[in-house]
C-alpha cells in the first residue's frame, strides 16, 4: 500500500488505512453518513450484467478496506436488490443492518436477517404490501416512512433518534446512493477504482436513478488517495452543492 496524498492523517502507516477513522461529530438530526463503493475505471460497479454481484471487481485489499469501514460504523445500509442477489452478505458483530424497500420483497432467510436476531432494520413506504410487511415484522424491525415513496430524511432521522446511530455506512447499490445524495444527507464518499474496464450501457454506475437536480449536485474535496497494485482508494468529503 502506498500513500499518494493524505490531508487527514499524513503520517499514518498506509498498511493501517481506514482502521480507525476520526469522523466529525454527526448532525443532531441524523447520522454522519459515508458511502463506500468500488468501480471500474469506466465507472461501472459490476463486471457482468445487472442481477449479479460485484465479485471479481475489487481486489483482496479492497475487501480488507471494506471490512475496516464497516467496523467504523454503528449501522450499515444496503439496498434490497443487493440483498436478493447476494444471500451470503454479512456484517461484523454489533453493526446494525439496515435496508430500504418499496415492494417489501426481501430475502428474510439470509444472514442479513438471521445473524444476531433483532439487529436488522427495514424501512419502507406506507404503500408496501401488508402481507409482506407482516412477514418482515416477524424477523426485523419495520418502519414505514412516506406514502408511496420512502422518505429518506425521515429514515435517517429515525436511525439517529431511535437507534442512536452516529455513523451510518452505505454500501449501495447505485439507486440507494442516488436517493441519499438527492436528500443531501451524504457526508463522505470512499471510492475504490479497480484497474479494469467493464463497459456495457446497462451496467450500473456508482450513482443511478433519475439523476440529481443541478441544485443537488454535490461538490467534493479529496481527503486522501492511496494505491496498491494499480488499484486506487479515494476518500472525498462533500463540501457543498452546485448552485442550480
């Protein structure tokens, strides 16, 4: 691991990157939220088509850094589509597991829900199917936010006020990232650039959805860049938003 630049901890041993992060204090009404993603040089988060995992995109070093970032969080948020695709997905002990769904279609038999009973939290709009909501309540804590569309700001407020989540890690997918960014609740982005090219017009990028309005486009400052075997690890903070 080689340091290319670091404005946060310029003297840290690169081999200990992300082991212990000194985040700013969170806002009173929500957690401090940081996104972690891996993408190819051309910005794709998959090497194959939608409906598959990101396996093979990032290196072993990227996997190590991912686990370190998870251990710096009180809770981790991931989209329901990713849960359906990757049944082996799991998190370190003590980290609350959070997902958001519009349909209520969740793989309730997977480790995300069965590891550490009571640690999984689901957010959905009030329009979610009632039978699926009842099934979710048997396995996880369900919160209904918004009518036909999930209210992201209410979701993060609940995580802060009811679960005392001070630091929330989001691991995608791209639609979830877009929802958080559109709500202007993201504070940092950790982005691994794998030395690979994926291509494909239908393969997702780091952020997707309807696209951010000009007034919601975040302005980023680089905090650090590290490199290992041609793989790059960027850390950005959001400093404001473009004037629309």
